[in-house]
């Protein structure tokens, strides 16, 4: 009689282990899916931010070039002397 009870207990444990294994597989799949979705969302968010920063940088660069061009047109002699001075300083530093 006790041998029969052990068989039932062992069979019940096997069923429980099988259910636990199935539950663990389900949780693992669910966790993996959630992690993938979170990572994809983060990547898309970062890509959007990089794109926005690149756009703002490009706009600022264009404004800067436009501003410098405008100042050169307004004050050509000062611009020429400034460029010559900067060139002289850079040349002097480069020789050292």
C-alpha cells in the first residue's frame, strides 16, 4: 500500500514539475517580449532625439554661416584684417 502511495506522489510531482516548466517557459517568453519592446522603444526614442539634435545643429550652422557672411559684407576691411590676424596667430603657433 505504501508503495502505491509513493507512485501517486511521484506522478503528482512529475505533473507539478511539468506545469512549473510550462509556466517558466511562458514567463520567459513574456519577459523576452517585454524587454524587446522596451529596447525597440528606447532605440526609436534615441533615434528621434539624434535626428532632432542633428537638425538643430544644421540649422544653427546655417544661421552662423549666414551671420558671418552678412558681417563680412557689411565690414569687408575689418573682416579681412581679422582673418589675416587669425591666420598669423595660427601660423605662429603651428611653427612651435
